[in-house]
């Protein structure tokens, strides 16, 4: 059986565990402790390692960077509940504070991008700015006229499959579902054998596959429920009042480019298309993504006399 320690891959970063929102979270961290904090959130079927190219680049540009394993992924705790987006935003807010920062720029890909988009509405006190990759604003999925295009998108097929009990988890732990998703949604030929093996192993960490599926299930099943309607209402009633960078691969085969542009952009809002890249744009075109992030981060309003608290003793 694969142990969670196998995802603590060595590199120009430090692995840490922090407590937040009643659970323990793993982060891979790089950069000076007093530098402005940037938190990176992975998508499905990934883990913190999806940001291996961005960690050293952003640290070299003068930022403190923390790539986080979301609840249920990688080496973070995998409790039996809490895989809804509002709880995930509370996790992120707690990690930001546990890392000793008052506010952070939150960068998310895929499902992590949905969490990032939700931070200004649900956790405004800790959100300095938001960048998303391969992730439309959550309200985009509920905008008028989007239904048909969503129903025909590759994402819809996988979301429908995730609603089945047990079988999706089995396909991740005993089959090659994670590899198929990475190959189907990315640009042709991007997935190398070593990258595929890393994600295949991460999916076999006990309870990781089930946790990932629970988030995908919540995104669909919550829509008619009170909790889902409350979440959407919070997004509709709260303008994204922080700077936003949205990046999308032109060859994204999960979320077509026509669905990508945000329904409710922030102030200011910047939209960038990366050519010859698919859904996993941070891994498929790392140099271009690094340039975009570094340039955008450098243009953000300066952090007021960084009130960085002393790191909590671990």
C-alpha cells in the first residue's frame, strides 16, 4: 500500500505540516519567511507537486510560496467529511494564518481554482489577490446559456462519472483513471511516464481517491441543496473586489476556452491565454506561467508594512 510519505518529494523547497480548521495540512514551502505569501492550490487529480515549477521561480522572484495539499490529498489529513468548497476555503484561510501571515495571494488550478475564486467572497480578510488556471468563475457554470456547452464539455462526462459510488475510487486506486484524465484534458503528448507514475502513486495513498471524488460529488450534488444555494448566493452577492489573473490553455480539453472567461471579474481583471497548452497549464507551459505570475504579482499594490507574525512552533 502506498504511504503518504511517498509524496514528500525532495526539491528546492521545505516540507511542513501546519494545523488549520481542525486538521493537519502539508505544504511545500520556498522563499524568505518574511516575504509576501503566495499560496498555491492544486486541482484534480493532482497534489502539491503540480506546482514544482512555480515554487522555485516565485521564491526567486522574492515571494514566500506555499504549495498546499488540499484536504484529502497528498500528505494532508483525510477526514471523512469537509470536502465542500466553503470548508476548503476555511482550510486555506487557516493555513495562511498558521503560516504566520495576515493575507496572501491565492493561486488555484482546476478545483483549486474554484476555491481560489471563492476566497474573496468567503474569506475576504485573508485574500490579497486571486489567480486561477484552467478554472472559470464558479458562477460561469450557472450563467444563462451555459448549460448546453457545459453538458457537451469533457468536464461534464467526468463529473457525471464521479457521482457513481465506489467505482470511480476503484478506477483511481486499481486502474489508471488519474493517468487517463491527465492525458485527456492536457495537450497532446504532454504527459511523460514519470509524471504519470507520480500521480498514479498519489492516487493510491489511502483515502486520497475517495476524498478527491467527494469534492467532485459536492460540486454537482450541492447545487439544488440548501448548502449549495447558500454558497452560490454568497458568490452572487459579493463582488470579487481584489485583483484577478485568469489563465487558460487554448488547448484545454476539460474546460473549453469559450467557457473560461469569468462571469464576475475582479478589479482589476486580467485574462491570459497560453498557446499550445491544455488544462494542466502550469505543468505543460511552466515558463510562460511563471512569467505571467511573476509579472502580475509585481504589479499588485504593495503589502502594507508586512505584519508577519512569528511562525508558530511546530
